C-alpha cells in the first residue's frame, strides 16, 4: 500500500509540475473559449506560476492523505477476515470514492477561480 501511495503522490506531483502553467486551458475549454491557447495560458500564468502550483498542491495533498489513511484502514479491516470487517471495508471504499469526487470538485473550483483571476480581460 505504501508503494502505491508513494507512486500516486509522485504522479500527482509530476502532473502538477507539468500542468500548472497550462491550467487556464481546462476552464476555457469548459466554457468553449477557443481563444485560450497553451501559449496564452503560459503567458497569463507567468507571474503567478508558483501560486498556481501551490494551489494545486493544496487541493491534492490533503485529500490524498485522507485517501491513504482510508485505504490503509480498508486493508487492515480486510485482513481480519470477518463479514463485519468486509462490510466496513466496503463503506471505507465508498468514502475513498467520495474523497476522489471531492478532489475533482476542489480542483475544478480552483481552476475556475484561477481562470477568472488570470485570464486576459477579453476572455
């Protein structure tokens, strides 16, 4: 479990590093703004790159910690082998899925606010 968790955290960290300057593309696409390009997103986030990167990390890290704790609990419960533990593991898995949905909602909100703040005035 620890290895998988480390891989997941490193994946999100690498993804954030690669995409933090292009974050304006996603909300622009959602509102069908064809004027926003990768180059324009890069230019618009030039002075705010660190803030955007930290914002993405602040969205991802806390929820990933919660997911890691829940997955560890689920693994421990399943090792006991009782039906009640299996039931609790299923509930824990539901909480993990809910945490992922919360992560998606949080990132979507962050991207929308970032777009609203950093996109050029005409967009």
